C-alpha cells in the first residue's frame, strides 16, 4: 500500500528561489520522508536547522559521489510554523530541502493537520516516515537523524541540539 503524500503535504513543494515541484513526482520511490516542523522565531530551531541541513547536504553528496541514486533515498520537507510570510521566506532560504508553500500551510490547513496527526507539541520536531506507505518510523527524528543520513558531517552531542 503506497502513501498519498499529496494528501499530507499538498500538491506542490518549494525548493530554491521558490520553484515548485509536484509532490507525487518528488516523493515517488523515496525510502524515507522526513517532516521537519520548525519556525524562524524559535531559537532551538535556528540551532538545529544548520545541523539537519549539513546532514542532508552530506547525504546527497555521498549518494552523488558513489553514483547510487537509490541508496537510502531521503527527502526532508520543511513544515513551517511561522505566521508571517517574510519570516518563512527568510528561514526557508537557509535550507537545502523542500518546503510546503506558505499559502498551503494556511489555506489548506496543512500545518494544523500535520501537527495534529503527528502530535507535534514543540519545535523543532523531525518526524521520519516510511517513504512507501507513510507509516511513522519515529517522531524522535531530531535525536535519530544521524542514523539515516550517510556522508561526512558533524553530529553534536544531544546537549547541543535541544
């Protein structure tokens, strides 16, 4: 049974300068889909985002260097809890991964639906899903992300990422 990620995160996602990609195309055949709940106004988020970004970038480089596009294919989706578009845009610009478009967070109630579905009570939160069926692997992705990403990057002790 496959997961309809479009129902979870919406029909499109943003990358880079705001280019849209179709969710179904991006997430097709991913081994893991990680939902990253965060916000620009949150100091612990601003500490964790660079760590997650570095791990994500190192993983993508590792796959490219080893010419193995199918090994542990992971995608991270930023789910913003920012309430102001300029804060969302500024914060998103510092991340190498995809994000739910700001308008969809509010108009389609994606932020509230996902927060409720995965029991998000504080941020940053990283929920790791099985990329094929959408089942929850862990809600403690913040503490376990290094288990999933390959490549060379710094992994701080847990005291530094809370």
